[in-house]
């Protein structure tokens, strides 16, 4: 896709625009210490932050989603995270300048995340960055979540642009799968929450970036 045909850029949220790993990890770690277990360093939680409750409870307790106690533990995790998320979730360095540069070139932008509206809406409402986003689609905004393409189609509809005129940027393989299925150009955010076994070079993204600002060069805007 050339800069002339590009109309909008869509982004994943956690691990792509905002660094939510410290608060996600802290919420899970609170659950450990509340049960008399030793605290774990944030470095153990960070690679799995993109997997949300499944990833955090997996690190904290070795708990899998098919465990009988998982639903109750997940809700406890959600409540603890909910209390923390507005206190210390920063955007990644370079994100505000990158978004401003996209807008200066007449491009629209938005967010497509698997995070539930329960968390996405208050978090983005509290952060000035998202005041100019033309679409914020959560994991439960449509009947499907990524890697299904429907959330990306919904974001394009809200922006009023064809899906084929969008680029989707994300730090998980499911982001690239969803973007490709929606007919969008795809960019892997290699600075995000990729687990130890992840290899973004195998995802078949159209490009990869090692920092938010590098997106401008990939799009031929810098």
C-alpha cells in the first residue's frame, strides 16, 4: 500500500500503544502475595501481558483456562486490575508524536483490541492520546474478537473508510492474522509483548517496526 492509497491506521492497544504490563503483572502478583506466595519480578509477567488474564494467571499460578478455579480467579484478577489500571498505564515512547504525524498527513486512526470494553473505555477516556481516535473497538464490541477480522471491519466502518485502505499494527500473531483476513496491510510491532517463543518474522506481516516512530518510515511518511 502506498501513502496515496492509505486512509487510516489501526492499532492494537496493549503492547502496541500503551505499556499495560506493569499494572497487569502487579494485579496478578497481588493475588500471589495475598495467598502467602512470594512476589515475582515484573520481567516474568511482561512477555505474557498480551494474553491478558490467561497469561498473567499462567505466570502467577501456572493456571490454565480449563482449570475449574480459572473463572473465579480471572474475575478476581479483573477486579484487581480494574482498581490499578488508571494509576500507571503509560503510552510507549514515541507514540504521541507518531499519532500526531499521521494526523498531520490527513490520516485517520483508531484502536482494535481484544481488551473488554469494561477496561478499554475507562482507560482510553482517561488518556489524552485517545481523544483524537476515530474508532475504538474492544474485544466485546462485536460478536467476534481477533484473530477474526470482524473487529477490524467494524473499525473501518466507524472511520468511514474501506478496510483495504487501512494498515493494522499489532504485537501479536493474531493481529497480523486478523489484518490479513480483513485485507489490510499489516505491521508487526516487534517492541511489544511477544512471548519467548514468538518469532514475528514467521507471521507474514508486510513489515515490522522496532519502535513506534519507525512506522512513519515504513509508510513512506518520513
